[in-house]
C-alpha cells in the first residue's frame, strides 16, 4: 500500500495545506516541512498576509510560487521579490531572521498568491553553519519538454539536466506536468521520494492519490494519470539521526531547540534591517 499523507489546514494569516511534518511521517529525505500556500487574495490597503520577522535555525527554507509574488527581507540584509517559477533558498544554520510581505501591486491587482513552502533539514555537521541566502530567477531553472511530460528541475538532476540550486545534502525537487494517460517511473537510487498532487487525477501503483495529498513512493513506484496532472516530486538522500522541531527551529537535539528559543526570546538574534515588528516565541503546552 502507498503511504498517503492528507493535508491539515493551518491558518498563518491565510490558509495553508500542511503535509509535513505529520504524525504518519516526519520527513522525506531532507524535506521536513511542506506547505501549500493559497491560492489567496489579500485586501488592498491592509497588511493581511504579511508575516512579521521571525527566526529560523537548523534548516533551509525553499520558496516556490505558482502565482502572485512575495517580498523577502532577512537579517543578512537581503531584499528579494519572489515571483512565480523562481527559487529562494535561505539556509538558516546557526540562526537567521526574515519577514515575508505582500507587494502592494499584488494587493492592488488582487492577484492570487499560491505556492509551495518547504524546509530542508540540514545534516548534523552543518546545522550550525553560517546563514546564507540565494535567489535563482525562473529563467535559471532548467526545464524539459517531452511528448507527454514537462518538467522544471528545481533542485537536483533529472532528465539529463541539472539545477543550479545548491543544497547541503543530495536533494531532488521537480515540478512535473503530466499529460493524459501518462506513466512516469522515478529513478533516483538511494533516495527517499514522495509526490504532492497539486491538481489532477493521479495513481501510484494503481492506487488513487487525491489532490492535495502527499504520497510516499517505494523504489518501484509507477505514477500514472488519466486526464493530466501537476505534481511535485520531492525527496533526497535520508539524513542520519533524529530531528526535533520547535516552532521554526529544527535540530538534532532538544537542547539546541531550547537554546534557540531562549535566544530569540532574549533578543539574541540579529534582526531584519528596517523591520520593527516581530513574532514572539509561541507558548508550547
């Protein structure tokens, strides 16, 4: 049986569908967090949808938009508009702070904002690395067009092309559009893989995978469509050891999580230039 992970609805100022982490499975390869954001519209002249500055530790965030735009600012001084098809990767390492806000033109035009937000857990030997930020424009991401399949290779290598996006461990992340009556069998030895069905009629090994579900694949998985679909293939080499999660922090020990939380509460993180609002550490019951 294919392991299916259903979405959980979360409100982060707008509605998201959360797939990972789940009680069924914490991570797939390095992917330890997967959110499908939107599609959402935000009222002009408001701050609805803005995410105030907040910290991350021990992970890398990957932002990929289907539509709309977001404005990223971080404690390194990075200021970057994120648009559909681009990849933003922010490696938190020992700690970074960022905000995500809606550009005014997106509000005024009532453009739908939709995309996938993921976190990659870092290997233990680099979870305390220096923070960094990288942006890859949509035209830097390689694409492949085949008779019944098109792909954008966001991270990793596939279909004889390689993404320029750099990650701390071997990672695969592909945006796939499959035509009607199409079969695709992923071939990524020694990697854990899953698919997220953004839309369409999909089966894995003849078992249906509903829209907005994550399906964890076995090494012989065959993905099939009836009427076409858009899926995200994600995964990579498994990481050694346990990972613990507290709010926006990921670490190989609970002690590191507690220390990161105390550091944020006590003002020990570098803040985002020009930002004055921040999100406090939530009370964990």
